C-alpha cells in the first residue's frame, strides 16, 4: 500500500538535507583529521539513513558500530522505559567516539547513552544530531546539529511513526496526527 502523500507536510526537503549533510561532513573532517581513528556509533534505527549518507562523505579513518536503545517502541509518540537492545562489540577505551543520532527530544535517551559511554573511558565523546527539538539536555552538548526541529512529531529520513515512514527521503509530519 502507498502512503498518503496528501497527509504528509514537508519540513526539510531531500535537497536541504543532502546539503546540510555535506556541510556537516566537512565540519567532522576538520575536527577529527588529526586523530588516528574515529569511532562512529550509530544509534539504531532512527539514524540509519542520516548515518549512511554522512559516513560515505567522510575522508577519515573510521570504525563503525551500532547501538540500539528502546524508548518509544511501538507505542506511538509516548515515551517509555529505556534499555539497551544492541550492545556494542567494539572497545571504546581511549577511543574518540562520535555518536550519530536522529533526534533529541526530552534528552532521556541521550543522557542514558552518554552515561553508558562515559563508563567505558573513551578519549572523547561527541554528538552528531540530525535534529534537535528543545534545548540541550543535561550533560550532553551536541557538537554537530543538522537542523533545529519544530515542535511536531517528525517522520521520514529514518524517523518513524509506529515503525512506518522511515524510508521517506525528506523530513515531515503527519497532518492528521
Ligand atoms: P528522547 O529520549 O525523548 O530525547 O527521545 C529520543 C528518541 O525518541 C529519538 O532517538 C527518536 O528515536 C525518538 N523520537 C523523538 N522525537 C521524535 C519525533 O519527532 N519523531 C520520531 N521519533 C522521535
Ligand atoms: Mg532514536
């Protein structure tokens, strides 16, 4: 079944996103070019399209790891309990880590991940966010941010509503929601 185009309002177009991804990739290269290796930690599932577009553009020595935190689950827009669904295999001690995440809303997920990673004693932890909804959460200062998000429940380019719409090449919201 096709999705209903008329119900989706575009907030950031495919072109806007791709241009911003290019700009951020340059910032990341400049920041990490003197480091021997950078560990990219992709937060599943929401960051998967952003990460794949961004990572291809980086002319750096990188290691790629995935982690999954469950927060919203299948319960639509209601925030739930946090737990780690996918434990990373790579060693983080003395490594430079860049976390690639889709969006920070309440900051609960970011604070949970930040604490988890600090316990692994990396050389540094930074955040690369596609979207930032509110002010910075406690203890988390995103270094790279794609866009400031409007106060809407956003879908597309990795972001889901009840596991749907992740495949949209743009970011928008459902008018009927
Ligand atoms: P937080 O813990 O409230 O900051 O929520 C973070 C997680 O909730 C993100 O990693 C997303 O997966 C999800 N999330 C938050 N806001 C949205 C949204 O507007 N659309 C889709 N997912 C969202
Ligand atoms: Mg997420």
